[in-house]
C-alpha cells in the first residue's frame, strides 16, 4: 500500500555539470523529471567554489524541477575516488573491504575509519579485487548538501557501478553473461573505464584526461577562452543526428546500443556498418569516422587516451582469459565523432555509443523537457544506472 510510485531522485555529480533524473517505478519506467545544472568554468577547478555554487543553485532546481519525494541517490564526481586493482591476504582476519580500506587509508595518510571502500572479486582469483574508495568526508559533504534542504541521501555510488547497471537489460540472455564489454565514460574532468563480463565488474580505472584538456588545446589554437573553445569544438565535432539511423525498435532492450555494433579494423580505409541483432537493420558505427580528420592539435591527446585504453584492454584480457568483445562509449565526449571514432579504430573491437536514456524517452510520450528524443544522450548513462539501482533497492 505504501509502495513508492517513483524512484528516488538521482544526482550524477560530474566535473562540469550535475544531472538530476527521476523515473517512475514500474515495468516500463518513464521519466518524471530531468535537469542539467552546468557548473561555470570558474567553479570547476575548486571544490569549495563548486560546492558553494551547488548549495546556491541546487535547491531551486529540486523544488521547481518537477521532482517528487525526498529520497536521493548520488554519485560524487570521479575526482573524489581512488580506483585501483589490489590484492588481499586470504588468511587475514579482516574482510576484503576492510583490507582495501586499510590500504587506501595508508595512501591517503588517514585512519581507515575515514575511508569508504568497496571491492569486487576478479574472476579466477580469490585474492585479486577491484577497489573503489572515497574519503568519508567527501561523502558527507554530498550528504550535507541535500540534508540542508531536507532531502535524505539513501545511497552513494561510484560511477563504475551505475555505468554497468545502465546496461543490465541487454544481458538478459544466458549467453550475454559471457560477453566482455569495455565501458568508456569520457567526461570533462576525466575518462572512466569499467570492464565487465556480462554484468560483473572485473576491471576499473580512471584516466585523468578529458574534455578539459581538449578545451585547453583548442583554446590555445583558436586564441579564445576555454568556454568559447568548448562551444566551438562541440559544434564542430558533434555526432550526426540519430535521424540518420534506424530508430524503430521492436522492444525496450533494443534502444540501448542504438548506434549498433561494427567490426573495427585499424588498417581499414572503407567505412563499415553492422547489423544490430536487436533491430535486424544496418546502423551507423563509430568505425566509419576517418581518424585522419582529427585536428593535429588534438590528435596527440586523443592518442594518449587510446594508449591508456589499450593498456586497460590488455590487463582486462589477462583477468578474464579472453578478448574484449565490444567497446561502449558514454559520457559527454562521446558526442565527438572524431574522438570516439579514433578510440574505436585504435582499440580494434566492435564499438558503439551507448544511449540508455532513449528507452526511457520512448516510454515518456509527453517528453522530458530539455531531453530531445531526436538526439543521443550518452552523458546520461550514469544517471540511468543510478535509477536502475534505485528501482532495485
């Protein structure tokens, strides 16, 4: 009788924006409210200025944005987290998470009680773990931000977990549990990597290169501010409209990898397309992007990200004992066909842009305000994953 009719409000704190999303609680979830709060450039580089800005602007959006209830699930910005592969002692009296907490506390030069840590077992090893940790003080700062406005934070998640949960429904078949996927969340502040076998996290890493560095390079080249460079760069590198690819889907699961899957061949000069097994139709691949069109000024930094991803790929393959089957690009920088296409060609696996919010938009005929159903929204993947966690809680 008292079942929630909506999921908790979710808040995805990024380096450049905060995405707020709420969906209905049902078999076919629809969007209740969605809003993006852009963080000004002058507040992005300072944690104190960022929180001061959020404390001033966030309450108004929560009150007037059409959100229901007082429960919140949030994902703090990735620059708060330590992400690493670690090894635990099998005969230790401490639990795996306690051992991880103690190790991270040593790196942070603080007490273990000051660290919030989670770890995930690596396949074929009883001792190797994927560790995700954050300072308790940073968690409480997010909790207090909502508490001052009478909202209750019921869960705090690192980005890598909702990245996977946003795509759970494409792993419903038994054979999908053996598919190894590399998720690459390319944001403004950093690039997050999560490798999963089916729905199981087996590897995670954070690469401290993102849109900020792209903006700085572009600003130096064009002789303008980073904000002006970002606006111009985004316009020039924007992906083509999804109207150019099939959008009629036989079921809700089909929308997840709308861009399709295509074989990436670094040496291939001919654009390729693939058949999406969910739609049975051709769809545009990232591999059709010609890497030679990348600006010379950006080519080097794109290559540095690709090199890091190749190292991640080799490590993950050693962990799972097999190849990476596909690459899924999400995050704001996935809009850049030059960047995403370059990574696809360098990694050399089937690649696509993940757009998990499309299935929610399809179930929201009245629309979701600022979210245009005619364009892709890979930057909403973490928020969608947080909603999925909220529905299961």
